């Protein structure tokens, strides 16, 4: 399943994977996480940072149904954001406390995510090349 970012009518932005049911009025969001953005002061000025937190904190399962009328926009998440989302979901499933999603990954974990992103981007680049063309 592709990782999607949804903008809802209440202003929430969530990142999730979606599946449709026979009922055309709802979609099922699997492991939905709310995207929280906030300003952060750095050496170069003010930057925008992002954290993910549980969207439905007290549910018994990892999925919920969203009425389609409550969705304003849907877009495919970038590869980097999708990898960070997967990282957070895996960590949450391993039983870490609920605040774990708001913690930043370690430098080693970020390097691993960057390496995976680089590999995927290279794979995409070389898969898209048309090998039948002759370059002079």
C-alpha cells in the first residue's frame, strides 16, 4: 500500500495507508499518525520541524474508518516522509510508549533512512531510463 497524506476538514493532516471497502462513503486508514509541524530555532534561523503522533490515541486496533466527506485532499507521501512514517509505526508496534513518535530518530537511524532513500531514488532513475535510445 502507498503511504498517503490526508488533509481533513477539521484541519488535521494525517499520514497513513488507505484501503477502500465496498461502502463507497468511507475509507479505512491503517496506522494513522497526525503530522505536527512547529517552528524551531536553529543556527541559520527559524526552521519548520515535523513530528508524528497518534491520531486516534485510545482505539483498540490500528485502523479506523474515515468518512470521505471529511477528506479535503489526498496526496502520495514523499519517499523520505514515508520512510520516517514506517519507522514510527514499527517503533510504536514494538510497544514503546506513546511519546516515542514525537522523538527524533538517532543520527544512525537518519543515515540508514538516507541510504535507503538514495537507493530508491537511484533505482527509480535507472528504471525510468529508456535503454533503446542512442546518445551521441
